[in-house]
C-alpha cells in the first residue's frame, strides 16, 4: 500500500518503532495523531501532515528529542509537489504539481492509496472546498510577515519544507460556529505543544489564516495546483 502525501507530510517507518520502549512508542503515536483527520498508516509506514514548514520543524525536533527517532534514518518530510526534502533511500514517491501524490516503502508494491480523511481538518472540514491548493513561496508560517528565503540574517533549514501551503475554502460556518468568508486558509498547529503532546491535557485548537491576513496585502507569489480528487 501507499500513503497519500498531503501538503508537507512527515512519514515514519513503522519498523523504527519496534526498537523503542513502550513509552517512546506511545509518544510517537500521540505526535503523529496531533490532527486525527490527517493521520494515516499502512503496514509499513505512518504519516501526518502540516501546511507550514515551521510546524514541520517543531514537530520533527520534538519527535527526535522525545523518542530518539532520527531524521532520514527513521523519518522524513515530503512535499506533495516536489517529493522528499532529504534524499531517502527507503521511501518511494510519486506525485508532482497538479497530481495526486503518494509514498510507499522502497521495495514494496504501492497498491492501494491510503487517503487522508479530509483536506480540511477538525471543525474547519465543515466548510465547502470549491477550489484548489497553492503555495506561498518562502513563507515559513502565516506568522511570517516576510519571505524567510529573502532574509539572509535567518538561517532556516530546508528539511521542513520551503513554502507555506494554502487551501481554498468557500464561505460558510465552521464546526465551532464561526462564520468564515471564502478565501485561502493555512491550517497550523495553534497552541499544540509538541514537547508535551501525549501527556494528559485538554486538546488545543488549531489556527487558520484567511484572506484578511496582512501577508495577502503584499501580492504574494503563489503557484496554483490542481485540486486533488
């Protein structure tokens, strides 16, 4: 089987979990289930997704520090348009701009594709999705007022991705009763703390960005990508 690659996906080899103690396994499972609608797995791999490179790096850093799972050896980040952010000998990828993307363990047959439950997670999935997805080049998150690739004073690694993903949604009321106008959203981790996720605590909301966000006032450079079906 193969796993759908949505936005920026972090993919882990299940065989790497076997060498962890039970507590570390529980932490890894809790982290990958940070957003249940974006969790998926097959017999060899499990994955979750993000839209912001900053969230990928925060997640990956916490995963390594809390479980000793190592990037490239045990897990890797994959952009649905461009593929793995690092060379990865154990992962096969098929996708690209305007294409449905998937990844599977090297040496196995891709077979059926395990899809995400919803491109828009949580309460936001009640909103209609009439359009497609696009990228904001050089944005690290929707809090990033300037393209971080243009700021030579900031050395941000590429392994978490280079660009912010956006998803077009229609006007409507989300699952929390909040009215939202049509536009593009970037779903980010909000108050989720990946350094404590997995402990017993109340769930925290995710955040989203609409067209009224200041970065859209600058005429950002974007790339249109056909909606995945």
